[in-house]
């Protein structure tokens, strides 16, 4: 046995001197065993398990969303006004005629303008039919006004598929706690919401559209110009370089 693994101890006794051989474990092996014993009962930690990407924390999803608008009606009105008509037509621009969802016109009950709202709501239905909404897809309903003395609006709504994200304004943690140097919870939420609001067709986020038909005449003219090694007048008019 090597000298590092064993050691001879000399002990004086009453009858004389006795030599005892004992095992000595190297210090490095003791430290390694202690470290392994301490980690045996601990759970493993996955590095980077907490997402730190605004596209992950605030993803853009395609889902149904209730599109609604409140049109104020005065108690003394006797029909739809020009401003109400323009506002309603602008709202109906987002109505998908191919999907033809139900268009709900809710008239307030128990309000000071109940009679005027009923007349205006019927006019709203006629404007919607003129804009392309089918008659059988218009639903006339009512709701109870919270304040009888006030004039409640007429609510027009339909369900449409839109690109959207979660609501912004979440501040669960203190912004000064930046020891991990990670994004705060609301980081990138406004950017994702603005991007989702600008998407006219949510299907563009899912996959590409079918290619449109090729303009054969225009393609032939471009190819002829290329073959003649010439430069088209359109390119010369938009180019900043003088040839």
C-alpha cells in the first residue's frame, strides 16, 4: 500500500511499544464525497427556463374578438343623424360580408332617450342592410339602462376574427429588482398590440396567400427590355443614378 493511503502510528503501552497501521483517506476524496452527498437530495435547475423574449411573453394569437361601438342618441332626436351614419359606416368597414356574423343592435330600456334610441336603432339597421349586412343576420335586442335619468347609447356589435395579444399594464414585480437582468413583465406588450392592430388580414400571420395570376403582357415587355440590354423608362424615372 502506498504511503499516501496508509500511515504507521507508534503507541507506547505498559508492556512496550506497539505499532498500529491505519487507513488514511486522501483529503481530495473526502471533499468530493461530501459535495456529492450534499447534491443528492437537491432538484435540478434548468438554466433559461424563464422566458425572456417579448414574443414569448406577449404572443400574437388569432382569435374571435367582439367588435362594438356605442352611438350616443339624444332624448330629443327623432331619427339617425348624419354624424351617427358616418360613424356607423366606418364601423361596418370591418364587417366581413363573406363570414356574415350576427350584427347586434342593442336598444337601451328605462332610459331618458328610450323612444329616440328605438327610432335611431331601426335607422341603424336599414343603414347596415344597405352596407351589405343581410337582413337575417341583424339582431335587434335591448339592455337595461343603469341610470334612468341619463341618455344611454345604442350599442352595435359583431364578432370578428382578429389578431390580438393579452392586455398590457401588468406590473407584478418591482422594476428596480434587476439582479437577473431580465425584461420586466410588460416589456414589448405595446409593440405587439400595435403590430396586431395593423394586420388587415389575420390569416397572413398563419401562412402565405395564393399567388395572383401573372400579367403576361407586362412580363413579355420586361423580358424584351432585358434581352435588348436596355433600361426601362420606369427604372430611369425612379433611379437616382444618371446613365
